[in-house]
């Protein structure tokens, strides 16, 4: 099969074809994915988003990976919905640290009538700071999606998490179809879709293929595709699961890039456990976004010092660099005006 530098996006992937991509010699797969990546993006630039948990824990869903499910016995301290001021403060901080996008996550199955208007206010506040906004609030109906659009929400994150075949091993309180319905409501409302999954939950390669097929065969590819590596949390059913092989993770990123050439692929949760070399391979394979900051939602992220060193050693440009350059320019101007 030949993949050319083409803008013809495909939505008709079949399992055997995707399996064949995974089976390719690694160098061939990486070369092909990187070539596609280069044709559509600056290969030395990555987008950075910062996460904030605006409502933590006591979630009624039973997702087997999640620290926040009320069904599991984790050490997590639950927290009610943050105030608008707390959110604004965190968003300001994220902006000053260089994030382009502020993502707010809530441990809800779906937003309730009391809290939803408060989230709308939070989105407006983030937008007024001149940052992109993203929220992940669980399932949405079409009316809620419309209201999010009206306040200017840029992205809605809702992951398919895994293949339809493996889904029942991980979650029993909602269906794969529920996830698709929400994504459809988000897309219909004209909000950018952010949807991906988690690797390392005990799924097989065919499940990883099947997850990518679900994403790429949507009528429009998700604008953003987060690929998470399971963060193992003690007390969750998936704690102690065999970890995914790093090169298998890299392969999955490469195949995602090949199947969804225009989407931003985010190397998401799990970077704290990844070596610099593994992350570098993921960036080569086509990942071009990360979560930046000390924390994800309830667990630790890779850490900003380590990230700054990594980006600098790889020569990766982020909006961080632009902001630093801008600051330096201002201080040079200040010094110049003093002499
Ligand atoms: N409650 C909402 C939902 O499930 O859609 C939003 C928040 S939920 C924490 C967002 C996503 O984070 C999940 O769909 C999952 O893909 C990811 N996630 C949660 N816990 C994780 C973990 N331990 N490791 C990796 N990814 C995780
Ligand atoms: C996504 O795909 N990953 C993020 C974000 N979307 C909301 C969440 C990762 C959560 C990791 C575990 C935690 O910190 O609770
Ligand atoms: Fe709740 Fe979301 Fe965690 Fe599932 S992933 S338990 S829906 S917070």
C-alpha cells in the first residue's frame, strides 16, 4: 500500500490494512509517518495545553483506569466544583507559563443543571484571557453542546478510550455508543472534537487498530487526538496491569499520524513514566502536542523543568519559546531605553 503526500483524507479504513501498517518494519513505518507529518505540520513545533481538574472525584461511572470513580477505593481526595476565581487564577498562571490552551476536566458522568451554567462562565473567563479553551465534562446532549458553542468553547475532549470490542472490559456504566453520541453532538454544534484513547490497559494490538479505525472513520477526523498511556493508580481495577511496550506505543502514534494526517496528535497522560528517548520517538512519529504543567488531573505530569530541557535538547519550538523570546525582547528594549 502506498501513502502519498495527499490531502485526500480517508474514512474507510479496514482492520487488515491497519494491522499491516503496525506490522511494517519500524524504520519504514516511522519514515512514512514522519514524512506525512512533515507534509502537514512544522516537525519542530509542538502545541502545549495545561489541565485543571475543576471537580474532582466521586464520579458515578466505573471506568477501570480512573482514580476518580466512586466505584474504586483510591486515596484521592474529592473536591467540589472550583469557584470561578480559582479557575481564573489557574488559567492566568498557565498562560504565564506558556500554555496556549486551558483544559478543564470534571469528574462527571454528565454535567448537571446546577453546575453547567457555572462551567459556561469559566469558559467565558478563559476566553477573555485570550487562551483557547477545552473542557471534558462527560456525556453531553445536543442542547448542552450548543450552549458550549455559544460561549465560544474551542475544543471538547471526550475519549473513546479503547476499541468497541475491549470497551466492556474497562467500563460497564456507559456504552461505547454513548461516547459516539456525545461526539456527534459536539461535532454537530461546530465545536472542535478532541478524542483519543488510552494504551496499556491490557488490550491487544487489534484493539489499538480498532480504536484508531473508530477515530479515523468518523465523518470528520477529530481535530485533536490524545494518546494516553495508562497512569496506573492504586485501588483501580487496572492497577498492576502489564505495561505496554514502549515501541508498541510509538508504533501506535505513527499509525495514528498516518491515518489522521491533519489531526494534532497529543502525547498525553503517562509521559512521567516515559524516557526522553521514547518521547523523542513519539514526536518523530507524528505527535505534536503535550500536556504541560506539574499535574494532569489528579496525577503527576512530567514536570516543567524536565520538559523545558527536553524541548530544548530536541530543538522543539513551543509557544513557551515565543513567550520567552518576547519577554527577552521587551527587557532588551527596556535596557536600551535606559541607556
Ligand atoms: N469524566 C469525563 C469523561 O470521562 O469523559 C472527563 C474526565 S476523564 C478523567 C478524561 C479522560 O482522561 C478519560 O476519558 C481517559 O481517557 C483519561 N484518563 C483518565 N484516567 C486516566 C489514567 N489513569 N491514565 C490515562 N488516562 C486517563
Ligand atoms: C486526555 O486524553 N487525557 C487527559 C485529558 N484528556 C482530560 C486526562 C489524563 C488524566 C490522567 C490521570 C489523572 O491525572 O487523573
Ligand atoms: Fe468519571 Fe471520567 Fe473518571 Fe470515568 S474517566 S470515572 S467518567 S471522571
